[in-house]
C-alpha cells in the first residue's frame, strides 16, 4: 500500500491523519459504488444514501461498517486490498472528532469521485482483472 501520493497535494488538510482518513474512506466507498451500478455512480444504491457535503463521522462510520457486506454481495474484486484500505481509513479516522466539517467533506468527495485513479496510486501493482 502506497500513501506517498498525499505529498503531491497542496492542501495541508490532506497531510493530516483526519484528512487522509476521510479521503481514503471516499476512495473505498467510491470503488464499492462503482461496482453497484454500470451506468456510473449516480445510479448506485450507495451513492443515493450518501450525504455528500453534509456527512458527519457517525454516518461515515455507519457506511464503512457496511463495506464488508457490500463487497461480498457485489463480488468486488481485490477484496483483500479493500479490507486493508478500510482498516487504514478507520485507523486514521479514529482520532478525529464527530464533525467532518467542510474540509473533511471535501476530502471525502475528492476521494469518492477519483476513486479508481487513486486506487491505482495506492496499489500500483494492481492487475487489470481487479478493476
């Protein structure tokens, strides 16, 4: 797992554990949502229940707790990597407060929207059949 790409960001918030945790949570949920629907994120059931821009830590953790079930239900490839990503995201979020704020919601949304691109940066040795 490679998290060095965070150094490329100029936003100082993405250099903090909270910012990185919210970002990684967005990547993870974005990957799951992309496997739920073939027509893009907007038709995915997960996307419809996410409170984009108004998320708080409680709701984020609730959605993250569903990841193992969703990964199994939709037979998402690369399960081990996704569970590893889930673990790192939860560890980083653990020290954060209850409010994600504007910065946290922005970090989450950035990760969600660019999920596949960032997934490839986090796991550069990903194989084509895992996409």
